[in-house]
C-alpha cells in the first residue's frame, strides 16, 4: 500500500519543479515518442546502409515524392478517388444494413428465415467475390463501391441484429409497464439502447472499407491509392509505392477519427454532466 | 380525484401451464383496497405476490375473476396505475428529467403545461431538483429508485404498485426511502400496494398487511396494523405484530424461504 502511494506521488513531486513548457514537451514526447522513433529509424536505416535504400527509401525521400505528386495533381486525384469509393460504399452499407438489422432483430420469424442465408454470406470472404463483381460491374467505379459496400454490410448488419436482440429486457418490460406502443417502444427504447453495439459494427466496417478498397484497386483500377501502390511497384518507383502506403494509413486514421467523434456524440450520455 | 383509487380484486385465479400441466399461481384471491390506503403484501418467494402486481398493472390479461379500479375493469396497462420495480430500470441514455418525462409519453389527458408542472412537482417531491440533468450512472441506488418513483407518479395515477422497491438497497437507504414513501403517500393521497419479503418493512409502512402463501398462491390472512405513525421499530406493539406475522411463516412448507426471509430483517 505504502509502496504504491510513493510510486504515485513521485512523478508529481518531480514535475512540480518544471516549467509548463517543459511539461508540455514531455507530454508530447510521451504520446508521440514511439512514432518519432519509428520515422527516425526509417530515415536513418537506409542512409546507413542497414537496408537497401532502393527497396526502402528514407522517409524524407518518400515525402519529397509526395510533395511532387501533390503539386502535379496526381496524389490528390488518387487520394480523392479512394476516399470517394470507400466513403460511398461505407455510407451505402450503413444506410442499408442498419434498418435491415433493426428489422431482423425485431421480428423473430424474419430472423429465423433469413439467418442461415446471412450466415452463409457472412462467411464468404468479400475479396473472393471480387472477380464476380468485376465480371458483372466492370472495372469502373461501380464494382469498387459495390465490393466496399458488400464488405462493410456484414459487420454492421450482424452487430445491429445483436444490438436489438440484446437490449436489456428489463428496460423493455419497464417501457411496457408505462404502456408504450410498439412503435414508441422501438423509437424510445430499443433504438437508443442499440446505438453503442451498432457502433461497434460501424467502426469495424470503417476498417474493412479501407482494406477491401485497396485490394480492389490493386486488382483492377485506373486510379486510387491501391492502384498507385501496385502500379509504382510494377514500375519500380519505390518512393511512390511507399507514398501510397502512407496515404492509406492517413485515410484509415481519418475515417477512424471521424467515427470516434461521431460515436462520442451519440453516446454522450455515458460521460456527460461531469463525473459525479 | 380525492376518493378515486379503490382497487377491488374478486375471485382472481391465475395459472401457468408448465410441461402441459396447469400450475396454479394464484387461487381465489379476494381483496378490497380503499382509496388512499397503504397495503403491503408479504409472502415467501413463489407465493404469487409479484404475479398479482403484474396482473394489476395490466402486463398480463390471462386470468379469471375481476380486477376493478373504481368499478372499472382493468385491461392492459394504463395511466391510472404506476409501477416501481426492484431494479430502477431507468433509461441510461436519458437524464433524470427526461426519464421522468418518458412516463408521460402516452398521456393525452394533460396539456403541455400540465405535463411540465407534473414533471417539476414530482422531481421536487422525491427531492432530486439538483439532479434533474444527471444521468442514471451518476446516481446512487437510492436516488435511482426515487427517480423511478417519480416516473411512476408523473401521470398522477390512482394506484402506485411497488414490487420489492427497496430490496436491493442497503439498510440505511431503505429506512430513509420508507419514510420518503410514507411522506409521498400522505402528500399525494394515492392508493399504494407494496410487495415485499421484509416483514418489518411491511408493518412499518402498511395500513394493512396481506400475508400470502405459496402453492397455490393464496391469501392466508389480512392483518390491520393499528399503530400511529411514525412507528418505532422496537416498540412493543411493533414487535408483537412482527412476532405474530413471523409465526405465519414458521408454519409454512419451505423452511429455506423462512430462513432467508428472517435473515433479511434488519437487526
């Protein structure tokens, strides 16, 4: 107990003598230190000849290439193409899967009828179907958006069904005791109670949307970050290839940050009103 | 409104079918509760006391016999009856105020002003004015239960049903809320029916204690509690009632329930 207390008190005692600026700097270092170290290693390793610079160019060279492609408009074009495709497929999946999941979760008979089918589709890897999508929809935008839609659809649908089915039965009983009609019960109780679990599916789908899009763009596309990566690799433009990879990370981070913000808003009640 | 809230239960029978054989949960229940009366129902688990409340609140219409509120037959849930369960069952995504407002969702009788007034009055009645914008997870068990009481009362029902409302609370909070409930009962003047397995609680609160017996669930007897309020729990008369009622359970057929019931009495 006393040992625990002393370890807790030590940092504050030490930090007391430091200036705010220094403390802020230390805080930044603690949060970003690992990332800085990683990029430093990326920069230094090829320069020291620890890895073949032709295969792993220093990050500065990747960024310089990025700047060049940014100025000539290639990077914005690929970036926008990818972002639009994944956002469109993702948004369509949300719009389609949430209502369907709510309906399936609500009506037991419907759930029993469609469940085996859903189970089958869920276990069919989206990328395995990519050739089918290309066959039917060509290599244009439609097939890309469709495959992203397909990949995002399942995690959202299944989590929505789970969310509705697992709403606390006591809350439902309480609402029924208040005489709420089925429609009101759904709107006022089941829907808000389902939001956190539905969001688990939405965030999973966010990650899936990037993953599937890149694979799809590598197989058949004329633009997009996946295309940039695979095309650069074929042409041995290694800095461009790494640039594509870095940009994909950025897209992933961007989508995740958006979803976290949205989730924060929708579930504000979990934290709101100051901690009591 | 002052004299409304007469609850009349006549020849009430209820059975469930378990594995094809009918199981009587309530047998020939007759009980007449006056407007504004405070009735508590005690009994070992399985005596059907919670089932009885379910039928009165209207969550279950499958029974024979009559349940009449002010001469009208009860069917389905209605604004004239409110219920509080052992678990508070507040909606975690709504503030205290909004939770209480959900009680009014079905109310077409009140004007918007009346609704607002009722919400405000009942928040004040349960003493949670400062907490109206707090969320349930920020409240203690006792505070949550007070919100649940306010929510049940916000339609100004004629009868308030309480199903072991303080069963999950610690002894101090329980005693405090028992006094609160008596205050609310005298201020609102509505009929109260409270189910409990705590004999002391039953005596402390009630004008009349209904003792129920299990298998099949039936009323063993009804005891008038003729004590002025407040009732000191260690007064001779109080203890006599307690001994008298405990004797009912000593002759029951499930010793484990009696033991559990007796152990739950706060010392």
